[in-house]
């Protein structure tokens, strides 16, 4: 699957970064995240949207890969929503790869969530649990 990509693609990072847990505890933190998320889903601790927002934020915070962590977290969050028969988030239909206001708002919302601020709102859209550009309209399933 990863033949034509980077040699490290699909492997957990082995070096420290300015974000994320130590490489030696990535497996442990991912297991805790999955256990917590399963418990929240089974016991309906939060709404499905809030569970998804919190999952996304924690997965980005763990930062398991050298690159592509935001894309991976959005994909995994979408999979949780699909599994629960909920539509995927729009993620704003904005590109977050290039520098600009979309990227900056995304990073700022993650920083707010780091401080447990899950209620920030902007005039453009609701920012909740570190997921920006998630207007209450969702992608329609095909």
C-alpha cells in the first residue's frame, strides 16, 4: 500500500516533536484513547458530535506520525461518525495544508482545546473541541 510513498508512511514516529506524546508511549496513549472513546460511545457520555470532536483533538494531540496527523485524525473521526450512522463533518471544505487563515484558525482551535476550551465560537462557524469549520450543515451521504 505504501510502496510509492515515504518509507516511514504508516509507521509511528520515532523522534520527539514539538507536539505530541513521547514516541515510547504512542501505543499506550492510542489504546487509552480508543478505550475511552468506546466507553463514551457505549454509555452515551456525550453527544456523538462531542465524542467525535474530543476524539479528533486527542488523536491530534497524541501525534502518532511524522506527517499527516490532521488528515489521519479527520479520517478516523469520519469513520466513527459513519459507524454510528451519522453524516461526516464538512471540515469546512477548506484546504488546511497550505498556510493561511484556515490553517491558523485550525491550529488556534486545537490550542484552545488543549486548555479544555470546547466552547469557542466564531462568526463564520462554530468551533467546538478543536474542530474548526464544522458548520451545523453536514456532508450528505451518497
